[in-house]
């Protein structure tokens, strides 16, 4: 009987639903627990790299997903108003069927994953169910869950913590979240004002010691879409002050001055961390996605890395659950994805932020000149694009035994 016990997945975010869907496609029964009453619809990430779209193919959602997005084959690094380099993913068209970044709001992916998961049958998705803690023994896991009807106990063979940065599963595992938190908050504002006539590609990063920025054009409710502008903000200011219309307007005017007032459709602030869990696996409990690692959004590695890890984990957990592979295969997931995260996602996202915010004009000029040289050399440009598109990190992880 124990062999048929399901995998319990905590969190119906992109990582949890991807693990669930991939396991269901392998015939593994799953229970997904989500504390919210429905799929969360907050703004968050929205720039998808080529390997991520490739991974959605076997899950049966790539076509629908592609139809929802804006394809971004070219993106820029700028210094204030000036263009430094414009990258063209066409240079790596031989390395991926999707040589572009795909911009789609994160909250549009999760309903696709949910619909596909439920269409397969055998998946039990429970909203309003909050994981509290769990105990494990030789055969499985017993989790304590807060449900609308009171506390329940649930039995499973393995438990996957896909419950985000504040992961209760990680706390239950007694695992440290090693790293640091950046002092400043990030302010994000979305506007319909078109930045294309100002020379911006739908994805751009602007280097400036005080006013650095990241730009993402998002589909929103269809054309013309919204331009999402992310800037750093004073760590001393309270959230309410950062979100004051006058303050947001002043920041946008400093970014691209114009005679009219900006119409702001959405605005939010958030704190940004660089942290990796010291362990991704304790026996039958595993961590994936933000529960295992978090990083700043410069380079769009957070959600993409979460999905790469989710697919990798499910590929190993499926055979282990069916008894076709030793449990030690799960440690390969840990080696591959922990290393990929530390070596690439953490290192590169920190470097990206340092490049944008560099205050020393000599150092900034040197770094931007290096980028110009890289872009001018086809071999170096190709290497840069394979790396920034996360193709190199996925290939590197696959090599780890
Ligand atoms: C405010 C914000 C802005 C972001 N912006 C960007 C960005 O611009 N670019 C980028 O690349 N990344 C960004 N990210 C990161 C990106 O959104 C995450 O990497 C991505 O959501 C990770 O997916 P996940 O499934 O691991 O976690 P999540 O999306 O956090 O999903 C976790 C799920 O678990 C549920 N849950 C939590 N605790 C429990 C519990 N105890 N029991 C049951 N369910 C539980 C939550 O309700 C949630 O649905 C942002 C993150 C935040 C928080």
C-alpha cells in the first residue's frame, strides 16, 4: 500500500504546479496543498528564457503559453539615455527553437499548468490548505495541515516544499537560508506610456549610479500592453511613502521626462534577497523553487531557475517513486540544481546588479566597454547570450553526476 502513497507538494505556485504536472505525466499520484483560496494573481516575474519554454513543451503547455506572450528577440543594456549594447538572440538560433525572451505575466502560467494537471486526473489540488509541519519515518511522511475544517494529518511517500521564500517546509527541515538581503527596496511601476519611441527594446537594463532601472514590456490585457519599470528606492523610506503618487511620478519623470503625467496601472515595492538553502533534501522532504533559492530580478533568473529545478526534480522523483531508481538519485537533483543556482543564478544576478549600480565612473566605463567588446566579437557575443539565456547553466547542470 505504501508504494501507492502520493507525493505531497506544498505550494501551487509555478514550481509546485510544474513538479505536480511532471509527476502526474509519469503516473505518480500527487496532492498539492495551497494556503490561498485560489491561484495567487500577484504581479511578480514575467520574462521567460528559451530553456524554460523548451521545458514547457513536454508538459503540454508551451503552445498556449507562447500564444499569451510578447516575443523579445532583442534586448539592451543602456547607460542613462544612451545605448551601450543591443543583444540579438538570433545569434543563438541554432541552440534553441525559441531564440527570444518571452514576456508573460507569471499569473498567466499557473492557470495553464493547473488546467493541464487537472485534465490528467489523479491530482488532488486543495486550496485553503496550509502546511504546518511534518514528521518522517522509514516509509513516508505525515504532514499536519490546517484546513477550513480544522487540523488534519496527511500521509505521503515524499513531500516537496514549493512554498516560496518563507517556506514552512524549509523551517520544518531545520535548514538554513544562507545569504543576504539588499538594503534598498525595489519599486515597480507599470505604465501604458510607450517607451519604444524613446529607443527602448521591450526588455532593457539601464546602468546609472542612482537611477539604474530594468524595463519589461508586458502583454497585460493585450495590445498595447504595459511597460514595467523597476527602480531602486531609498531603504530609509516607508513603503507607503514610496507608493505615494507624487513620489512614483517623480521617479518616472527622472527616468524619462515628459510634459504629461504618467498613468500608473500598477505599483509595488519589494525587498530583494540572495539566499540559498544549505540543504535541498532531508530524507523524504525536498525543496524546490523560491523555497530553495531566491535572488534579485536583474537577468530574470528567479522564476526561470525555479522552473528548471522543478522539472529536474520531477525527472528524478518519478523513477524513485516507482521503485525504478535508488533514492540517491534525488541527491543528484540537489547537486545539479544547488550548484547551478550558486554558480550561475546567484553569481550572475549579483554581477548584473553591480554593473547597473556601479558608482565609480572609471569602473563603470571599464565594465560597459567590456560589454561593447563582447558584443562586437561574434564568438564572445554568442557565449554571453548562451549564458544570459540560461542555456549554459542548464547544460552545465546536466553534466553534474
Ligand atoms: C514581490 C515579488 C516580485 C518578484 N518579481 C520578480 C521579477 O520581476 N523577476 C523574476 O525573475 N522573479 C521575480 N520574483 C520571483 C518569482 O516570482 C519567484 O521566483 C517565483 O514565484 C517562484 O515560484 P515558486 O513556485 O517557487 O514560489 P511562489 O510563486 O512564491 O509560490 C509558492 C506558493 O506556496 C504557497 N504557500 C506558501 N506557504 C504555504 C504553506 N505553508 N502551505 C501551503 N501553501 C503555501 C503560496 O501561497 C504560493 O502560492 C518576484 C517575487 C516576489 C515575491
